C-alpha cells in the first residue's frame, strides 16, 4: 500500500536494500509499540502517544508550508493546548461525538480525493491545512486512549487495531507486487494497486472474524465487527493517500527522515490517523 521510499536527493537504495532497511526498522519499533500498547497504563500511553503526535506535527508544519522554526514550534504549542482542551471535552462526556466528527471528516476527505484530477505545487503557508491538522493529528490520539480505556479488553483492542493496519498493509504490498496491474490511485500513489486494496479488505474481514471469536461476540456482533474492520482499513488507505497528496503538492517524497527505510513519523502513522477514530467509534457503539 506504500510507495517505495527515497529520501532527499540521494540516490535511491536498491529495492532489496530498501526492503531490508524497512524490515530492520520495523523489527526494532514493532516490539516497542506492541509492548507500549499492552503494558502501559492509559496515562503513560497518553504521554507516549503525545510525543508521537508532536513529532508528526513538526512534519505536518512542513507539509503546510511553514519554514521558520518559531512558527513551527508555535504550532506544536497550540496543538498541545488543543489536546488538553480536547481531553477536558472528552471527560465531559463528548468523546463519542468528537470521534464521530473526526470520522465524518475522513469520509469527506475520501470524497474529495475521488475528485482530485491534478496535484499543482503549493507555495507559501497553507493555514487551512494547519487547521485540518488539529483533528487529523489529535483524532487518533484521542481514539487510541478511548480504546485503551474500554473495559475489560482495552489493551487487547489497541493491539488488535495495530495488527489490523499492519497486516492489511503487508497483504496489500505483497499482493500488489505479485498480481497488481491496475493502479488504485495513480495520480496520488502510483505504487498502490487495486488488487492490493482488495487483499487488504479481505484480510480485514478475516481479522474481524478472529477478533470476534476472541471477544466472545454473538454472530450479529461479529458481523458488525467485520464491517467495522473493513471500514477501518478502507479509511486507512484514505489517510495514506491524503498524506501522499500533501507531499506531492510540496514536492516531497517523505514527510521526514527519522525512521530509516520508512521516512518520517507521518509516513508511518498516516493510515492510523484515519483508521483509529473509525475503529474506536465502531467498537464503542458495538460493545
């Protein structure tokens, strides 16, 4: 589901070397992420996820055209204050409505992406994109914390969401390489294929069935959970394509270079920005 990456103006790595680098980075980060999802209490998880959000926000400011460090730092401060305000609203009982609003926003972005016919270069600061960055970056933060707080299976559900996105991504990548011909969105991401997208949705359905069994759900609940997983993976692709669009408009191949073989933080969490709100919203309404 992801394009092969090449950072900066350096000569691109051979395909095998790039894949090896991606795998090595994943082998280091994967266990740490899984351990944090399972072992950390909600408060500590909020802090760790908050750090990830701030790193992603720094990259987002580049996509929005901010170049001066003081402007970019100011955005991080505003986003941090926004997170505190968002959490207070959540504690007041509005969390479900907030997630519903974010999920609807991603549906609107999906409709917008279907209408894109060109990707002209953007110049200067895009303040509208800075505003959009608030729900895009804070939505998954709130969703993962809500998911972790669900009793008694919160950590299991966070783990299930992470695995869902990862295995769907892997299935799409290898199915697309093996059988993919028709491009899914050639203007936005030439590396993605329709076959890869279908493979990701099939894996999502199977994942939902397994998760339904682990949670002991009724057949009706299990069917709904399968639909939730399919919708989650579908919107994860939307999140990926949206970031690809923003990078193309700025002439960027990667959002950053922090993660060898993967690019920046946004390049790794772009799918999760859209997936986490809809998955958590669905689970909160189902369970």
